[in-house]
């Protein structure tokens, strides 16, 4: 992809400070800071300053220890090593940058929902600053209201995790607050789940190969399944997860965007405006099926995954069983347009599943007529787009190698190349470069909540029962 094919926004002033709110939390330590470390290890953002703020009463030694632990993890992330993408003969540039950032970084204890605390934290930053909200959605909203009281420096960028809000009304209200703080082009509602390599792999496969696009429609495709099943349990995240659940945490936040990439029309360019317009267009046409017939919710009971014994979700530390939080959500959606009319898109995500499965599966229609004389079962062709590991499998029927009349199933397989950065490194690179490709536009954030609201309402009203499945099973 050359620069001439992109629609670029005017260059933003170089970012000077990354301010992480919630810096002592799990998200920052497990994903965000290692992603930053990998970005810096590649020689980028050399002049960036890091300021952390959190509710925990940490001293500077504890903060530096967190940074060193996170940055030590960064090079071992499963991405191409630095040497694989560095210029020939170049020396690795990141070590000095990481040391400098550690030496100059500061941590401030703060209640980020209090205006006076945020004012003190912002005073420690050199503008322009990117404020990363590594916080639960409700706390993010309170922090934005506090920022509205004090204002933000010129050129500030706001970086917000998904879910964006907790429901349709809170997302709309948060958009209104954010719009009063900074222009839309300075808001990054990040979806780390869609790393740029994953996004471009789907778009490249669809629109660079004429063989598939003519049959990418309801006349030839019977169904689409987008599945993200994990063999992890709660992993100590009760404070966030028990108020969210699988539908909000995965389907609303992430899998609807995979649906959009699979179903959207071809953009004219890969500029952020064209791509995000197409995503918005297809999501406006998307609706959930009747929840009683087209949705399922369940939570895991006690069980075993490999050598690990998992307690029942309701018995996990920090869980309130009476909330009825689901750890598995499954919903069938429909895209009401010419291309996809009548095709079911089943989205599913579950925790505590025995075998992890992360893929989009496109199942084609059966052949209209199988010539008499061919024997054996005939299956519809099936295309699998893996999301971890990133791979492509095309399953088709061919004549068997023994009996020439016997149909056999074969798979044509390949793996996608990995990007040079992990997902959070790509998110931060987009923020530093003011590139919103991995960001969700405000109207799309509201659309996603609009799509899932009928399901959330039905579940809240008890119209869809909460089932249970053993941890380590397939979720049935």
C-alpha cells in the first residue's frame, strides 16, 4: 500500500506525553505497557514522556518496577523480532529509549474521577498529551466529566478502551461529553482486538482477489459464524467482567467490527475516512434476530481445562452470583441490505471453553446439483479466517485419490504474516501518529449499542434463560 492510495488528515503536532489513567491496573500492566515497550524497542516515539496515574498508593520504586517488568515482557511477545524488520546493518535502537523513559517517567496517586486530582496530574504533563483511559467504562465517563470541569491542553488526544459506555444511553452521553473536550479527529476509541495486520488481512483477501468477491453475497453464502472462544477463565478480572459479561465485553465491543469487515462494501481507498464510512454503513443495516429464538447466554460451572481446575464462575472471587453475568454469549444477527438479505451472522464468545477457537467461518451454499455417479458425502465449501493464529483455510470437496468417483474433503491452508507490533503497540502507534484506522468513530460506537440493546433487554427481563456449561467443555 503506497502513500498515494491513502486519504490523509493534516499532520498533528508531535505527541510529547502519554498519560495513562489506571496505570496501576491489570490492563496497563498486562497489555498496554508491554505494547508501549515493543513500540519503543523498535525505535519509535523516542522523545515520548510517560506519566502514570492510579488509585493505588505506589511510590516511584514500585512504578519503575512495573515498567521494567512490562518492558521485559515486550520483546518476548509473539511478533517478528526486531532484526526481521530493521534495515540491514542497523543497531537496535530501543534500549536507550526504554532506559530514558523509565528514568523520566512519574507515577501519581490520584482519584481520576476528581477534577482537582486530574488538574494535578495534567500539570505534570508536557503538551500535547494523549490521555489513555485504562479504566472501566463507568469510571471513564466520570473522568471525562471531571476533565470537562478543568479543560484539557491544546492538542490533547483522548484514547478510550471499549466497551465505550455501558449501554446505548451512556455511549451517547459520553460522546457528547467528549465532543465538548476535543474534536472527533482527536478521539481514539480503540479496538485493540482488530490489530492493523488483522484488518488489512481481511480487506486484502476480500478486495484483492477477484475469485471471491463475485460470490461474496446471499446468492452464494449460506451463513457466517464469527467465534471467539477462550480456554481462560475469569483470571482475576471480576471487578470489570462481572458488570460486563461476554455480550458487552466481546460481541458489542469487538465481534461486530469483525462482522463489519466481512460484510462491508469495498472502500475506494484504505484511508481512514473511506474505511470507517463503509463500516458505519453496514452496521446501520445490522440488527439482532428475535432474542428468544436467536440468542443464548450461559456461564461456566466447575471443571478442568488441561491441568487446571476451574471453580464455577459463580464461586470465583469478586463475583456476585445474583447478577447472572454470562460467560458465554451467542447471538445471530442479520444485515438488511441487497448483498446479505437473509444470511445469518452468528457471533459467539465464551470463556472456560476446553479448546480455544478464534475464527470467522464463511459457509457457502450447497451446489445446486451433484452429478449422478459421484459418491460420498458432499459438503458446502467453507472458508475459515483465523484470528489467532492468523491463518486461512479453504475447505472443498475433490475426487478421491483412490476411487476416482469418491468425494474427499481437503483444506487449502496458509498463514498470514504477523505485523511487527502486538495489538497494543499498533494502537499506540496510531495514537502517536494521529492515525484513527484502529479507532471506532463516535456514531459507530452508538450503532453497536443500538444493535445489541434488544438482546440486553430480553436477557435482563429473563426472557432468555441463563444456562450452565462445565468449564473445559465446548460450551454446550
